[in-house]
């Protein structure tokens, strides 16, 4: 069994050592590499023959042996601050180290497309091929020149009939939404429009494009550390539960210190529908660095949209959408979060804590006593938030905005 392992491991090493870049092998090898027995010596010799280095020098098992290994190329020195400690979880110890190398740069790729389906290959293209120099004269005997001649002629013909698409846009046919109104509760009055909740339905292909762009946009924001950390909506591994736990935990910790918490629950009116598209595009450019054709695509995505209402098979006329992000889309809510990202800066300037969830915002801070300064602090923050929202075509929903004072005892006034 031991000989079989050495043969297979040697074959594996022969395969991976020829690859470029950093090489890191870790795991429990179950060989006493610190021992002078035949298996340990053979294993160390095998590493040496492939110019590899084993970094763990302390025992990694409760029996005092070194079984768990960290292996790199001999000339590579990216393993830093390696240590071994016993977390008392098993009979093996834990190895901890830092990997000192940079994340590889992502290589940009330019993809080009042609509208080949709209091209008559049998007639137009075939006719041009018959009239081309390829048909009138033989190809050059020099193979590289012949290939260049062939590529040049074919590219010229394809550029004439199916030019490369240089536009950054989304087709208008994918920008029309069907609105289906449904009662919030079955017994509500159908004559009162406030009792209905509208559901926006976009074409299936539109949602596929949405999903693809949304994944790339979120990755771009994360990679460049442009994301607002204190939010839980439309974010991987986050939800209403994480938002509740964060705010609840912060409040309890503050109350346990003997302080009182002032909690502002802010709610916006029809926030997704009132986003100013020009302001959003400007913010994508100046705050998030989105430019060129990508910004042009977002402009195409946001503008020239329309919607119509469908009830029992009857459809209304189409209505143009001059404001807002697309309802029922995957990308719309993410764009809304980027649109409202400056709100976090405003709240931080007032030295308050906060947490966002979609269009809901919880603002809170601690205090020892209520005073005119406290009231002024709240009013100043709300005034700055209200001013920013007015400038950005958003509106606080006063009916759903609340202020709570939370404490464990009597709050003194001063």
C-alpha cells in the first residue's frame, strides 16, 4: 500500500510541478516526516527530487509527530508567519499561516458579434465569393500569404453583409412590462386603487440578460470595495434575518452598557419608481467608475421603457416610464442601492449607526441623557437626509417613519 502511494504521488508531482505560478500542497499525509524511518526518509527524498520544500517543523499530532504538511516549491517564499497550535478539537493540531502573494489580474476580453441570421448566405455571400479575387486568381503558393489573402477577402465580404456590432444597447422589445394588479386582501374594495398591489412582468430573455449583468456588476462593486457594508438586501448570504440580528445585537450591546438607544425607522414612498435616471447614470459614472460602452448600455437599459396593464385578457395602451428602475427585474434593485449609496455618507457625518434593507433604513445612536442637543442632533440628521432625498427625487414616507427610545431604566433629562 505504501509503495503504491509513493508511485501515484510521484506521478502527481511530475504533473503539477511543470505548471506555472505558485504551488501549494497541504494536508494530512500520515507520514512521520520528522522521523528517520524508511517511509519518512523516502517521502522527504521524493520532495527533494522535485525541488519541493516542506515548511512545518513542529509536531502536528498529540503523539508528538509531524503528520500535517505545507509544501511549496523550494524557491518560493510566500508562506509567512506559520504557526502550529492545539484548538482542542481533535487529535490533530491546527496550522496557521499567511499567503503572501497578490491576486492575479483579470485579463479583459473583447468579444465581437455579427448578425449572421439576418444575412443571406446562399445568395449574397456566395455571389460575392464568386466575384472575389479568390475566384479570379489562384492563391499564393506561400502558405502564410495565402492564409492572409483568404482571411482578408472573407472579412471584407462579412463586413459588407454582417458588420460587427459596436452598439451597447438592449432591444426595445425587451423593455416593455406587463402590469398585473392584484388585491392585497380578497375582501378589500376593488374600486379603491390603493387596495391593489401591482406585479410587473418582463420578457424571459430580459431577465436572463438582467441576471448576467447583475452578477458582473455585483462582482465589480465587490472587487473594487465600492459596496456599502451595512446593508442586507440583494446581497449574497444576507437577508431580513441578518439585518434584524445586526440591529438587534447593536441595540442590546448598547443597553447592556447602561446607555439608551434612539432608533429612527425611515421608510421611503415608492422609492424604486421615483429614481431619476439621469442622476443614476451620473452616479454610476462618478461614484462607481462605470464609463464608455458599459455606461451606454445602462443608459439604453434605463431609457425608452414602457408598460401596460393587463386584466382578464384586456390590455391598456402603453405608457412611457420616465423615472424609476425596472420593476420585476433582477438588476433594478441593485441599481437602486447604488443610487442611494450616498445616504450612508450623510449618516456617518452625524456620527450615527445605521443599517439598510432595500428602501428601509434604520438609524440609531446611544446617549446617556435626553437634552436639547440630542433633539437638535436628530433634527439635523433628518434635515440633511430630507434635503438629499429632495435633490434625488425621493420622498420619506412620514406615515411609516417612526422614532423609538430604547433603554433598560429611567432616562434622565438634562
